[in-house]
């Protein structure tokens, strides 16, 4: 039977040792020995013990940035939604590994601090993108972008934590709903001047249209909206 790649064996060995001995007690030499590789091989794949635990945030941030930058002004909100989904799906694909990481970061201070730094990097990326999108809102754009970026990240983390705790059966659907609420907070309502016209709202979601109609009516200020 073919052995898993060295990087994967190191990760498996690290988490097993963290479970058995605790994070502080397990050393890089211990991890390397358990994985059946030398110390030099460890450092070819990871810079430190912490790096074994966390996903490749640099790669993930690059993917998020690419998705945001591929959008136009008109599709910016859909890009934000897609980018958040991309991050969530990464954790869902990790499965049990993500849950084991969550258990560690919940109890080890140095890991929790690093997680906070990682969250700040995502929030900064969203803030910079949203600031550009809101540029035509004048002096308030900077504050609104800061608030919206914080809300976007908080919505993602709320859903992710629910899944990590085993409280969510459909996190992808939940994050769509959470983002819909965030976007509704920061999207200006169209004033009702009594003039006839049609307002078109576009937003990608897995929810059926009949579930979305009441919420869309509320966002549009009670204006008429009918499904097919």
C-alpha cells in the first residue's frame, strides 16, 4: 500500500501527539519520528509546530483575493458571497481535521492568538475590496466598509463555529442566509417616490425562490414582488 505523502503523515502524527501529550509537550522531533521522516523533512513542509495545525492561509487568501478581483462593480456583492463560501468549503472539506484544530485553538493561548491574526488578514482583504466598491459613498465609505467587512467575517465565523460544534447540518445554506442578512444591512434601500418602475435584485443562493420572497420584499421596502 502506498504511503501518504510526507506532509500528510506529519500532520497526522502531530495531531495524534497533541491528543496524547498535549500541544506544548509534543516536539518537532517527536512529530518527525512518529511520521517516519527526518527533522529536515519536517522543515521542508512546515516552518514550525503551529504551521502543522493551521491550513495554508496564504494560498486561501490568494484564492479569495482572486475571486474578489475577478468581479465588476455590479457583481461585487456576489463576489463577496462566493469568497466567503470558498473559505467555508475549505474547512468543510477538512472535516475532522478542522474540528481537531478547533479543539486545540480553544485551549492553547498561542494558537488562539494566531487564529485571531489570521481572521484579521481576511477582514482586511474584505475591507479593502469593499472600500473600493463603496467609493462613491463619500466620506462615510471607509467606516461602512470597515463595518461591513467585520460583519462578513463574523457571519462566516458564526456559521463555521456552529458546524465545528456539530450544531449545523447545512452550513453552506446557513452562510448564504447569514450573508443575505449582512448585505441587506449595508445595501441602501430604494426610496419610494410613488413612481412606477421595477427593481431587480440579483444574489446567488441555494435557497428556493419561495423562501426568499418575504426577505426580498422587506429589503425593497415592501414594494411588490412576485415569484414565477
